[in-house]
């Protein structure tokens, strides 16, 4: 199976490309860098937001059995216009490319926070939408563009709303790697608010596995992609200290956390029913892997 992976130089793109190759797929990576940063079978340098640059893909003559769209501009102010052009324009170009070249399936990553503040629990795909940033608004538009391509052109599209991804190459300033790094050093783990904000973490490898399952199934439309380990920030800190056998203390800073009552408990039953996929990497295993990475 020949698969195009956009954003193959990025965090989740690199994990996905590696996973697909393990499964015997021939992976063509696509990114803005002149040369690939991670191993792929073929590579195309292409800026999806630039029509002239897009010719590098459209004129490549390659045939794909699936397109996996992971490239995204995640910047905020003052880059909103550029973000809209890159994410929405780039996605539409890819969808039209799939339609013209008869690619049968298009899988892309969206984001669970497109809902804004979680209101109903567990969070299902029909939860009301209230994007907190322009980036999240573009993710909703990408879902709509994919649905349009399905309804009007018969292209099977699947948009996976992911919760908090964990793995090599993730943003080092987020709570998960920050707490693991401090625990390894025996430093204090600081919690804002009451430490009650709950998140569901998912391994980058599980995300790649879900993408592979979506390609090889009849999955269509928006599906939540998460795991089973919904934990509060306080519980995460305690688990990290325990797993790493750290001497670190856990303290509260006294600073307010306006998300104290947020619970990101995504319901993944739709994805499970459509693909047969289930997450396999638990929270403790993710902590141990992150500790090895940071060492």
C-alpha cells in the first residue's frame, strides 16, 4: 500500500510514517524542508499553502492508496491569516488532489479542544463546538471540507479528534514532559489551582495505529481518538513520582487555573466500532518511555 503522509517531519507525522512502514506500507513523506528529517521511502518538498509549490506533488506522477494529512500551522496571534490559508487552503488542495487522482481514502487529524469547554460527559462527536483559537476553528473547517469531499465526490474521509498526545518529539514545555523531567531531577512539581483539571493522554504510537486502522476500515466522518487514562493534574504528578521513584515533592503554587473543572473524557466508541482499534499503551508505560527519552 502506497501512503502519502503530510507533515512527516513533525512530531506525529514522524511516528505515523514509522508505524506505517513497520506495517509494510510504502510511505512518501511531504514537508516544507528540502530533505526529510526522518526516514521515509520517498519524499516530496512541498508547501501545501502555496499553489506553485503544490505542483511538486500534483506533478510528481505518484499514485497513492491513501493520504494521511498531519501537516498543520499551529501558531496563534499575529499569524491567524497565515494559519487559515495554510490549514484550510492546504487541506482543500489535498482533497482536490485525491479526487483528481482517485485516491480512495483521506485521513486527517483534528483536535478534541475544538469543543472549547467540555460541557457533556463523556465527550462525544456531537458535542457543541466552540473553538478557543483560530487554529481550532481551522480544524473544524478541515472536518467540514473533508465531509464535503465525501458527500459530493465520494472520497471516504475520516477526521480524528485527538486528545493530548505523548511521545518523542512532543512539545517539551507541556505538563507531561515537564513533570517527568523534574521528577527525574528530584525537583518540585508545581500545580496551579486545585490540580483537578483532567486530561486523557494518548501515545503517539497509538495515534499512528488508529490512523492505520482508519485507512484499512470503512471509518467515515469525525471520530474521537483518545485513551482510557483520564487523570487530574494532581494524579498525573503523583503517578509520575511513583513510576520514576522520585524524591520530588508536589506543591500547589496558589495560582488560579481557570480550567480546574475541565474534564477531557473523550468517548472513543465510534472509532472502536468503525475500525476495531483500541489503545494499547497505558499511562505508566508512557511515563517510562518519556523518562528514557529525557535521560
